[in-house]
């Protein structure tokens, strides 16, 4: 699967994807990550990518010309590639959305900055808008990283085949608690059922704990 990221700060993507599982996935060719500096597509000598908002107000707005030029140049001749704007007003990113995006062999992510992007980018260039939560960040780079991470984990071969099936949100449930050695730490013991070797009882306990955690998450109560 290929990810194309359009950003004013492409170097932000170097370190997060240079470690651990995603680094191994990149090295193995299971995923591809290409970053494109929007500033490279500005045509004036100062490579200006933002300007004051019409109507006044604080902050700068990213200009449409460099963004259109960047995306249209990289995706020239391609069809059905989702072009996703990282936007506080977009649909909420969930595991279901990650599964949806993982069905595509290639997706493009547009990272806004400052007060956002010119509305014509949203209306006429991007095919989707996604938010990772009801809060505001300094730019779209971190949300893009979150999406790439979550979607990459669903690409066959990136994780062991069994891993995604047992995790939180996969089946609409929060995952059960995990424990490892030592069996007792500072007086806190691992639940006896997990040490019993009774696989049926362990499965029941895990299901009960998963249901309990899911209920707490939905109600906000212990």
C-alpha cells in the first residue's frame, strides 16, 4: 500500500516511520510512504504558500494553487485515489474508517496548517475529510501519521495474522486486561484464573472483562 503525504513540513515524518513495526513494513515493501513538500509547487520566487484571509480575521490561510499543483502532479493519470484532507471538521477517524481506507492500494493525505486551507481545496480537490478527534492541532501532520499507522497495521503481513482480530475496537469492544511476569508485583497479583491453565475459564474471564471495559467506556462510569 502506498501513502502520499502533502505537507509543508515533510521532515516531520522521518523519525516516526524510522522505527519499530512501520520501519520493518517499509523495509519489506509492504507499505510505501512518499512525502511531497507543498512549497516546492509554489511558482513565485519566495515560494509563498499562505496568505491573509478574505474578510479579515487572525491567522493565515494556505493558498490553493500550490496544493492543487502538488496533488495533481503526483496523481496525474491515476483514478480512484482517495485524496483526504486532515480537517478538524472532517468525519471522525475510527477503526471502521481505517478498514475502509485499507482497501485502497494508494491514498493521499493533505496536511493543512495555520488557519487551514482555502475552501476550494476541500470542495474541488479532496474527496474526503478526516478528523482524529474533537480538538485542534497545529497542523495536519500528526493526524496523517495516526491514519498511516492505523491503516498500515491492517495491511497483510505488517502484523501477525492473528493480531488485529483481538484488539480494541475491532469487534466494537474494548480489549481485556493483559498481565505478564511477575505473578505478584508490589502486592498486586495477577488474577488467579489466568494462572489456572483452564482455557475455557480464561476465555470467559476475558470476555467479561472486555464487556465491562466497553460499558465503562460508553457510560464514563466505573
